[in-house]
C-alpha cells in the first residue's frame, strides 16, 4: 500500500477519518490516531470527544458489566493449575516438584490476570 499523495512511498498507516494511506511525510500523529490532514486531525479529536461523551452517557466507564475475557481466562487457568497442583501433591507427594511447577505457573498466570484486571479498571472498557 502506497501513500495517497506520494505514489512511490510506502504507507505507514491509514487516516482514521478518510481511510487514505499515508507515508511518514504526510502522517499527522495526534494523541492516539493517525490522520492525513489538519482537517481530519480536528475531526478525529471531535470523534474522540463524542466517544468519551457516549461512554459517560451509557455509564461504560463507571460501571463495567462483568469482567472481560482477558481477565476471566487467566483467572480460570490459574485456578485449574492450583487444583492440578493440589491433586498432584495429594496423589504423589514424593514428586512434589511437579505440583511446585504447577503452582509457579499458576502464580505467573495469576499475575497476568491481575495486570489485565488493573488495565480493565483503568480504561473502564469491556475489552
Ligand atoms: Zn484523512
Ligand atoms: Zn505521502
């Protein structure tokens, strides 16, 4: 994909508003979005404000419903690993290092779940 203005240059992204491909020379990087011109840049800012207002309106940022997949999945995984560790230790106490590895993995996954949960709380979105 090449730039809409400079046909010979490879595009680095597309404008969020008009979807034109832009090269590093033409790109305007706003707060978060890639845009091709000051006009699109302004529109992108407007869009963001509208979005924020909509989020507030529907209470998305204040009261997220349930936990997102990215938090639930590792939490479940961690729980399963702890159960497996307990079962392993109960069945075969002589090879306790195996459950120990499971516990370590459960801890790692648990930390991942915690980080995902914190990120979820910060942005307040169900993603
Ligand atoms: Zn544009
Ligand atoms: Zn260009």
